[in-house]
């Protein structure tokens, strides 16, 4: 069966450190992968999209890598701040890029301690 | 520009009741989606639409119905509410090209 896993349910780090979140998948060949931030009681907010032919994408303090051989994406937040504390979701396109249907991981709750 | 608007925010239903969750977007996006999110679980796709008049089932469509008479609106209907439908429901809209997905703020539904 098709699976998408985010390896950690929760991650605690110290302010200023780099947070690294992992997303692994099986039995997919996704056209792209996305990362979202979700705060308690709110809807997911889109952060970054990386396509299958891209190895790395950056946006300010965020960096995403995508290894289609390992079937893995890493999401990095550098110089982390307490305001980065949230649940981070990864999502794969399962429609081959046609209908933009997404399969989501369960998320990783990141806590950045001051 | 409100993006994606969902109503109601909270609702309690009795078993067997029916209701409609409303979703409206003001971005003129063709693609719209309904997901549900259960505690500790990833979002699951219920139904989606690629344009007005076109809808299709997602991963967990049983117990739900949708319609898409206009580009702006994509309501989700629960006909006979069951406790298993207690969840948070999110509507989303996607621009053509799929580069950006906008979610609504969610509708919390409890069936008792």
C-alpha cells in the first residue's frame, strides 16, 4: 500500500539551532512534494513545493531537499525561533501532477525552546 | 481578498441529522478539495473538483456528497451524520499549475 511517514511525532530543539524534519514515502512516484505549517486550531499554510527534478529549494530560513531515489524529503529550519513552533506536514501529489490531489503525512510537532 | 472561507466554524450534530459545510473561494481557482483531519492523523481527501460541474471521489467519500455549481462554491453535505464523522474538515483551493494551495480555517464537527 502507499504510505507517507514523517519520522518524528515530536521534535524539541533549542532556539538558534537547525531543525530537521524527515518525510519518507513508499510506492509513490510523486510529481512533487510540499511542506505545510499548521498551528493549533488553524488550517495548514503552504510553505514550499519541490518538484521531482529538483534536489533542493530554499525560502528565507527554510530549505527542502528531495531525493527520489531514497524516497525522502528533508525540511530544515535554520536559526530556529520559538515562533517556528508548530506542526509541520509533508504532502505528496498522487495525481501525477494533473489533479493536484495530495496525500499527507501525520505531521511533526516542532517545539523551539527559548 | 478573503481566500477560502468555511462556515460554520463549529457545529454539534445528533446522529442521523444532515447538514452542509459551506466553502467559498474568491480567487477564481478551478480546483477545490475537501479534507478531513482526525486527531494524530494526516488529512484525508474526501472529494475534489477540477471545475464547475465536475466532482470526483477522494480517499474517504462514504457518507458525504458534494456539488460544484459555480467556481466559487464547493459545499460538502453530510446526509445521515454518524459518530465516525466527528472530525475537523478543511476546504482547499488550488491555482492551475498547483504551485500554491490555500486552505480554509476549518470546520469542527461533533456528532453525538
